[in-house]
């Protein structure tokens, strides 16, 4: 019975934490700030800012790489934060399917 109570408490804490993390925003940039992106805790892309100085029709590949780098960095930060927060709630237990 005690174990069921603990599981329910953990589930409640995880639900509250997930809601909090879902709206948390993570920002990253690349190219010295030429490209910046914002994602949330659900790993959804919220915003992209591109400095017009880095838009060169002759070098589209560079812009693509800057965008990819910024998005990857923001997504990784978001995923790492969610994983660390969930790990604290679960006491380090790896529960498949939770995050």
C-alpha cells in the first residue's frame, strides 16, 4: 500500500513537472549570434531570428548550417534539462516511456 502511495505521488510530481517544463523556453544561437532560435520543453521550435547580414544568396549552405547548429543546440539543452528534472523526481530510475 505504501508503495502505491509513493508511485502516485511520483506520478503527480512528474505531471506537474512536465507541465512546467513544456512551457519553459530554451534559446541558442550560432555564428556569433547571426542565427538564434527558441524551443520549448516539448522540443517544439518556437522562433528563429536570422540577422540579414548573414543572408548571402551565393552561400546558402552556410546559413543552413548556422540554422541547423542553433536548432540542434537548443533542442539538446531542452532534452537535457527535461531528462535531469525527471531523473530528480524518479530518483534516478530509468522508467521506459516517460521521457
